């Protein structure tokens, strides 16, 4: 697994399970981390199911997902999706998806991706939806700017019932909803293992 992506996942794991120190080479701790990765995959799968039921995405829609790697993406190999992420090297199976390895994203009158290693900038035409899940601080700013400039956006949070950081994610989500420049539809869900909430702008057809 690509090192920077593994580091990101470990930090998310520590927050989710309220762990201060983690040794990847400790067999017991590593086993618990791997179990959490399975939970993450399950949560992502359930979240995607919600998006499909809401007609937000399927393998025919064009979507752009930001900042995810192979373990936490909600896209599938069959999807007509663009993944804008610094963790492009974490993907072993790309399928129909297009990977754009980036350093940053700017949003003004257009969405512009700064490519790594001074390879220039790339403008992205608005898709059916821009997708941001469990946004970090950078993701929160990106979501805010996408909505502010009238882009079609779907953002949400999800996780296991055992995640200690879910309420913090929920606060971030609510802040984005409260400051939205566009009307949003909101859908909350919960099952025996996972929970989440998603907000999205009206679909353009």
C-alpha cells in the first residue's frame, strides 16, 4: 500500500478508535487495524448503496471523487468516474475510472486541479456530482467553495457505530449544511453496523 496513503489511514484509525499510539509492526495492533479497514470497506459500501438509492450515482453517471484511495473510495472499477487524489498510487485495479494525481484543487469560475511535480493545471468540467466523503479540513474548504460557486455537490459522512470521531465528523457536516449557498437535500441512515448522513444539491439533467 502506498506509504502516504497508509499513513493517512492509520491517522484515521487512531481517531476512529481513540488510540494515541500505534505500532504498525506490532502483530496485535496490526490485526486490529486490519479489522478496522474491513469496517471501513463495509461503511463505504453501505454509503454507496445509499447514494445509489438516491439516484446520485451509478456506473453510468459521470462523477468526480476527491481525496480517496483504494480502501475508502465509494467508486467501483465499472464506474465512469474521475478520482482526483494524491493517493492515486494506492490503486491496483483502476477499471473504467480515471485517476488524476494532484496537489491541490482551486474553485473559482471553474474547478482547477494543480497536478503534482509542477505538471501544470487541469480544468474539470462539472460532472453529475462532485463527491466528498468524510471531509478533512481541506475537504471542508473544497466542499464549501464548490457549493458557493454553484457546482453540483454531494458530501457526507459515514462510519461504524464504534467510531469515536463520528460526532466530530457530524459537526463538520452540519457546518457545511448551515453555510451552504445552495438548497440541499439531506438523507440520514443507520443499520446494525454502520451509520451516516449525506447532503446533495439538486441533480441536473
